[in-house]
């Protein structure tokens, strides 16, 4: 008789076990490894160049040049039904990609192509690009990379989502183009420990009205 083994750890699976892993831990580990490998691939995609005939309209130098070149490249390479895009970066070799804009800060979670919105990211670096359609569904996977120099200091790397597929947070909503109301000040803070709440509130205050007094922390 032949018994099946867990694809992740090699343990012999119980005869009635469905699937290819012995348990949730191995399912998660396999997902984590796959995600890191995919992030590595995405991070190594070729850098986007602006269209060859765009040189005359690009600023000669400086950060404006890169910004304009990125805009041209993002628009030129967008599939016909693309409405926006997301950018992701792998902070380290063994870490998961982080995707922006974060789904909890805006819905739909994408930068628009028209009117064009430049990427808002927490750190300079090389970002993979995924396009999304009007329903915020990804049009395939990461296609190329982009060097981004301009940063938004209100963001930190861990704000980014671990997947480029934005998770919808409820249907509809009052204004789909603004920050999710769930994350406005004072709503999510009550249920977390004080130290974390303070960290979050100082973080959230960057997105809403003024800061919340946090005492000693
Ligand atoms: Zn296992």
C-alpha cells in the first residue's frame, strides 16, 4: 500500500486526509514560501522605460524626469481595460511583498491612470506593477518594475497589503474613492492595547484630523 506524504514537511498523511498538506501550519508555510518566491520573481521583472519617442517631452533631469517617465511608461503599457494600478515591493529576501495603495486606506485600492495618480509609497525603491480594471480586479500579475523615488512620509512599509488583489471591505460604501470609514480615527482603536493604540492613532492621525494625545508613549 502506498501512503501519501505532506508536500511541505514529508509527514505521512492520515488515510482520510484530503489535500496535499498535513495541516494548517503546512498550508500556511507553503503559501508563505510560494509568496516569497513570487515576490522575488516580480521584483526582478524588467524596469519599465518610457516610450522611445518621449524624450522631447521629458524634463531634462531631476526627480521630475523620473516622475514623468514613470507616468508615460505606466500609461503606455496599460492594457485597454485598465483603470488603475498597484505597486509592490519586497522589503527583504525572506519577506512578503507589500502592495500599495493599502486596501484599508482607500477603495478601490489602486492609483488611477486617468486622471493620472503617481504612486504613493513609503520608501524609495524598485516596485513591481499590477494593473486593475474598473472593478478593481487584477489584469494578470506583475508585469514590470518601476523605480520610484518620491515617497509619502505618511506611509510605512507594513501598511502595504501582502497581496496585490485588494480585498473588498463590504459592498458599496458612502464614497468608494475615499478612505474606508472603518479606519477613521477612534473606530478601530478601542479594541487594541494602549501602546498599540497610540502607535495606531499617531499613524491614523496622519490620515485624518489631528493627533490623539497618547500620554507617555
Ligand atoms: Zn506537513
